[in-house]
C-alpha cells in the first residue's frame, strides 16, 4: 500500500473516532406533528392555565394581563447562583405568589381558592422545582406584604400578625396559610367598610363622639354573631348594619347625651379594627 494511501486511511479513521466521541449534542428528532410538540413542550398546559386565569380575573386589559402573567411565569422559573441568587429567586417566588393572591377577590370562593393553591405551591417549591414546603418565615412575609400593600397601619398589622403568624422554622400547612391570608384580606376590606361608615358621620374632619360610639357599638353587636373560625363571616356580619337600624342607634345616641366631644377618623378606624382583632382566633 502506498504511503500516501496509508496516511489518508489513518487520517480518515481518526476523524471517524473523533466524530463518534464528540461531546457536541446532536439535535433530537423533532415531534411528528404540532399536537405532539405542544404536549412535549408543556406549552399546551401552560396556555390552558393562562386562559383559565384570564377568565377568572376578567381584567379590563386582557393583553396586558397575559403579558404580565407570562412575565411572572418566566421570572419565577429562572435560576441564579450564590447567596444573592437564592435571595433573588425567593423574592421572585414571593412576588409571584402575591400576584396569584390578587387575581380574584376573596368573595369569589372557587377562583380565590384556586389561586391560594397556586400561591402555596409557588412558595413551597425550592430550586429546580424541588418541594421544600412553606416555612413560617415565608408565610409571615406574605402576610406582611398583604398588609403593607393594603396600607394597613403598622400598629394594627403588628397585632394581627402576632395572632396569625407562625415561627420561622415551622412548616405551615395549607389550612393555616389560607386562614392567615384570608384574615388579612378581610381585615383590609373591613377597615375600608368602617371608613365608609365614618364618612356618613362626617366626610371631613372629626365626627361627634356620641355618633361614633353608636356606630362602633352597632358594629360590635354585628360581629358578636359572626363565626370565630370563619374570617369571611366578619364581613358578612357587617352587612347586617342596615341603614334603618344604624340610623336609629345614631339618633338615640344623639338625643341621649349632650356633649361637644369628637372622635377622629384614625381613632374610629383603630377602634373598629380592635373589634375585629378581638374576634380573630390565634394560630396554634
């Protein structure tokens, strides 16, 4: 065999061995059709979930809602390295969980419960989608964020959290998570309703203390009939404050005692929230 031919054969054999052991990944054969591609990529389930969330929320701007949804989905599935990266991912999961919780009002029970489950799953998943469980620390962060975004005064939010939060190292089951989140949302709306009641007394400035006390007493009577174990019943109890009964109580208070004492809006709301907090069942 000629030297040139031998050299050519050796070179060709070395090339074949190099190709066989090449670390370069070759593209896998693609799906047979569109349906198989959607199933393998997970896009079908992802799009279905997005449409369901859109129907539940029914936003005024559907396109913006979907854009925000997929942005949260993308950032929530990212990866990062180091301590800073771990903190970033934890913050992303918290933001995504809060986004789920605000998709629907708590009165829409089916949709709200579905979103509660999604938020709980999001907070219970660690890196690489490993189940780590929800800790008391993350649970408390969610409750604090809800109170802060709802502009609940720090004094009231601290008292609320004292009753419903768990210790940082504790594992938080879903029932406790649901109870705490729902209690926060109901208190925020309860305070808003109380603010509306005060506006009836006086739209600007302080109100007559007698009238304020009459409204608070009537509110307390309504709360007495509520179920201690169901936070939403506090709000339902508030609807029992019919205009006729409330007007009668205010009229009686106004005629019963002559006084120039007043009550501020802040004090009225503080007293109303204290009535609510007294009814909240402590966790554990």
